[in-house]
């Protein structure tokens, strides 16, 4: 019996698409980024996740029982600021609601979403940023940065498509499948698979810092590799201007939400191993919009930019976070720090 050409074509198309369909089914079943379904535990995943997405899911899960009224927001440098340390100053119910590489537009989206939650007080807000946070004034995209539909106002299918596309990228898929098959962590899986779990605390979403264990074991040898050479030898410089009219509009919307909620806002620009100071004009703009006593710039504080205060080139240590909090809350009733230097800090 002669086969119909259309049927043959359909069978060939099905055969060609079968591997893709199997991968999609596998992705849905495994849900590696933990974004398709809701979970009781988001903190023990071996797969690196979208921190903004996970933070929001955890906030929604625990908000009724924990009654959060204070939030540490910002980028991954929030790892240096533990809620227990912060609570010595504010005496509230804090939660770390952050996202990697968070920019001003992302911060505003999160803050607007919080403001829209029923019976959600915003008594205290500690925003932790760095110079790169001000480069872009559009919401971030990509699987590691896109916010949940409730925050980003993007359609559920659009958000899920972003995650599926990321999973199918060979740079993600191949290390992931290798880890799933072998259970062994290799250097090629860095950024895809977590070397240490758990990665966060349950109720406050604080970072669990395995780096501190490494520092205790290695001592000064932790900073002896070639990767730290730049941090040891670089000279201070100043960033070009980053804040312009679109950024100011975002800052004004952030200010409006904080004023409406009578929020005690503190914005910290942290130190960096590049020793690049935030532009004085940008610092002045931040203070003019948000309030002179709300903005604290430690971007070129030589007492903190020493490489021994860092876990890596971008992230400073928790003792530095404690020092900054002690300084900004101790001086809250008095004058603010100078434009380029923090106040009350000592070099570690």
C-alpha cells in the first residue's frame, strides 16, 4: 500500500522533534529552576536559581506567619548584611528580598509589588547597591534576573519561556545533565550547580556563606592567588556620571512609595576591589532625590576597599556589612558621611 507523502512528512517531523519534546517534558518534570510549581523548601537546590524569583516566592510563602515589616533589598552584595545584625538597629521583622545584578528599575518593580500587598507595612528599607546598579534604567531580562509575573507584570507564559530557553542553552543543559547523571561537581559546572547547599536561611533569606569557612581554614592564603593581583595593585579612580533623567524618574517613584509608607530608607553604595568611586555628581543626585541622610557612599573608602574585606572581586564580607550598619545607624541622628567617605569605620 502506497504511503501518503504528507503522513511521511509528519512522521519525519515528529522523529526530528522527539528529542526536543523529551527535553521539554524532562524540564517540566524536574523544574530545575523551581519556577513552575511552588515548593516548601527553596534553599537546598543544587542548581543555581533566579534569586529575585525565589526571594519573592519565599516572601509570599512566609509573610503571613513571619509578618515582615522590614526589607533588605538590592543586588548580591546584600549577602554581607544579615537580618539578625540589622535587627539590632531596627527591632523589626526583617527579610532579605534581593536579586542578582539588580538595577533601579528592578528595585522599583519589587518595591511596587510589596506596596501592593495587602496589609504589608514597610517600616524599614535597607537598599544595598554598587556602581553597576545604576548603569541601566530598564528592567533586567534573562533567566537569572527576570522577576515573577506578579512583580514584573509579564505574562506567565512569557516568563516561563525565558526559563525554558535558558535550560535548552547547551551552556546550561550539558553541565546540568552531566551533574544529573554523575552527581559530581566539576569546574565546568560553575554558575550552573551550587558548590554548597543550603544557600539561604529559611525565614529571613540570609545568605549562608561557605566562604567564611574557607577564610578560617586558609587564613591570608585565601587572597594569595593571581585572581587577587588586580585588587592588590589597582589605584583609586572615579566613575563617569551614570545618573540622568530616566534614573531620576525611577528614584522619585521609589521616594514616593517610601514617603507614603513612612519608610525609614537607607541606601548604601558599597566598597569595591576596583577602587572606583561613585561619581560625586551621582551621589549628590541620589541625596537630592532621596534625602541627604538616606544615602551612604562607601565606594572609595580606603578603609574597606582592601582585598581582605572581600570574598571575591565583587562581594565584600559580612564583617564589613556589620561595620556599615553600625556606622549608618549610629550616626542617623547626626551629620551624614562625606560625599566619598563613610563614617565611623575601621579597617579590618
